[in-house]
């Protein structure tokens, strides 16, 4: 049971996303309705001077249309869910902290993603999912409690590198974690984070995580961000990730990045590697494209290239700050297919419930 309400299946998630898209198509009616209401109110004195008998039932043109009423209802439903997410997080926080939580920024949210990919030779693959995070910042001055679904923890380095490739991981006891986050240390050079928690499964899987990141300013244009993360799971053993990138802005709202990432797990004893070249283009305040050329490999007995891909990730904010859509065409050249091209097209919608 999520958020103290009845379970929300992925089927219902899709329906909600479809309804939101449906509502988006009619939100343009807001302006016309509001302007028409303004015109009617400005004519109040003139209409009052007319025959009172003519002021009966309002005409159909004065009533909000069915489409507009539907849009209002959909937006109200989303806002209501966002209130419940925030209320639940603050209620739990208040219980543990024993203090008022309104003064603390709450980063709790629920994200519903609906969509999938059409891949050459495979057809349609659904990757709809639901992710949530309850952030309890006021529990203590030196640490906070985080309860979340960690679907990205089960993603491989390839799935993290390719925007069109995402693992469909349902929420179950193996993906929900509760952790204590100790106060983040932020010095002049490094930012660190320490987590100690347990997976909500029987028996519980205790884990500890430490991450650190830093950014070097090489000159007036180039920067070099570095990120390191080490995790220790009671059942799966040690996991190590790190990445190093070179970044700089270009002309005409373009941003270049060359990132090298490595990931090693004790369970598989395999080093996965990724080299990603990216150019991000800002089209407007609500639109952007991420062009990528990637090389993926593994180091078992010796390093080898496993695949190469080309992709363009278009992302747009459709409505306010909570409804997005993503279109990702991609060409993948996997070793298993003799490095022959495999085309795919991914379409996803996302709704965020967050205050």
C-alpha cells in the first residue's frame, strides 16, 4: 500500500498519464474562459439595467465547456495527490522529530512514468514504472531519514548510459529501502554523502553507501567533474562506481561533455565501462535535446567493445512543472548482432506529484 491509499497499479498509472495528456490538450481553453468571464463581469452594470426577466439561466456559451471542466478536474486531482505526498512525509517526519516541519524543505515526490520502446526485431517493450521518495529532513540536526524505491540500483551501466534503454523494475520488497543519511559534508573542494540502511525484504539486506564528488575549473571554459561511489551490501557484496568528465559550453546554447564511467561488482567480478560523448542543446526554457555517441565495453579476461550507439533524447515540459514527455530515437550496434545497426524509438510521459 502506497501513501496510505489503495495500491496503484501500472495500468492505473498509464490511465492517469493518458488523462493528463488529454487534459493538456484542453488547457488552452483556460485563457478563453477566463477572458470571457472577465468580459461578462465588466458588463455587470449594463446587464443589471436591462429587464430582470432576461437574467434567468445563463446561456450555454457562459458555462465552462466539458473539456475545460475536465482539465480543471485533472489538474485538481494531481494537486490533491501532491498534497497527500507532502502531508504523509511531513506527518512521519513530525512523529520522529517531535517538532514542526514546515520550516524544512521537503524533497518527497512520486513519479509516474508511462511509455515504452519500439525496437527493430523485438517489437514494443513496456517500461512504465512508478518511483517514490519520502524525505524526512527534520528528524535530527545531524541526519535525515529517506524511504524510497531505488529502481536505478538494479540498472546496469549500459542502461544508465543509454537514455532509450530502461529496465522495467516494479516496486516490490527488493526495491524499497529505508536509510539514514548523515549530514552531507561540503568543503571547499569535495561534497560527500553517507547512507546506512536496509532493503525492505525478508530477511533484510543491510547496506552502506559512501559517495564523493568534486569539480575542477581547468580554465575559463573547461571543467572536470569527478564522482565516486562505493556500496557494500550484505548479500551482494561490494559495488564501486566512478566517472570522470570534461565539459565546456559551446556557442548557440550548446554544451559539450565527454564522460568516462566504470562500474565493478563483487558478485559478477566484471568491470563495465562506458565512454559517452554528448552535446546538449537548449531549445527554450522548456525544451532540450541531448545528442549522444557512446561506446560500451567489458573487461573480463581482456577489454572488449560490446556495443556502440547513437541517440537523440528530446525532452519537453508540457505543462507547469510536473508533466513531461520524452522522445528518443536510437541506433545501437551490439556485438551480439555483428555490430549491425538496430533501430529503436522510445516514447515516455512523466507526471511528478510534488509540492
